[in-house]
């Protein structure tokens, strides 16, 4: 399975702002739920950007090697990848560990990827007759017999 890569500063920014960070000594995974790109059909898949900074690995050879090892480990994961958008930040240890350990670490992190946002008791969003989302439970109406008063309003004293 070919990996789809994050493209453009806008996609990376969205994952950085809204993503959940999953950390391990070998790498950090920042992940959000899958959403199709603008004008794209709904095809749930993993879209992953692999970022190796110069601060992490000084030599370009090492950065490229780390990127290739992580990409291959992702591609050959036995369970496949959950549909998500993610940024993967490998640490220098990625170059030293055996490939099987790298795959096990990635599988463990991918198993922790949060699913879609859980919905309330009302079922799927937009399931009401009007078709317009909203709350499944409506607030109880206020009884007209109870006078509504503002506690901050000055009280009038009557003689």
C-alpha cells in the first residue's frame, strides 16, 4: 500500500493545532481524524507527513535514512493504518533499533490513535426529522409561574 503524504503548510498546521500527541522514546506521532481534502471524494486512508529536523539529526544522510526506515515500517505494518492525518517525528534512536522493534513501536502507537469523536445518546448527528444536527436532548421549558429576576439588578424597596 502506498502512503499518502501530507502536503502543504496548511495541512501540517491543521494537524499541529488540532492533533493529539502520542509519544514514545523512538518517535512522536501527532494525529487527527481523517477528513478529505477540499473537492476530494471520501476515501478514508492514512495521510502521514514524516518530519526529521536538523536539530534531531544533523547529517542529511541520517535524516533521509530515518525517513526511509519509518516509511517502510509504516508501509509493511501487519494491521494496516487507521484512517487519519498524522505527523510523525522520529528521534535519533530510529536509526539504531532493529526494524522489527521499530514496527512494533509504530503498531503500538497506531493502536492508540483515537477514533472519531464519540456522539451523544441520540445516535448519529443529524438523525432528527428536520435533518439539522443539534442537541439530542432539549432543555426543559421554564415555568411561567416562576418570576424571572436578575440577581444583579438593584432591588426596589416599596413602602
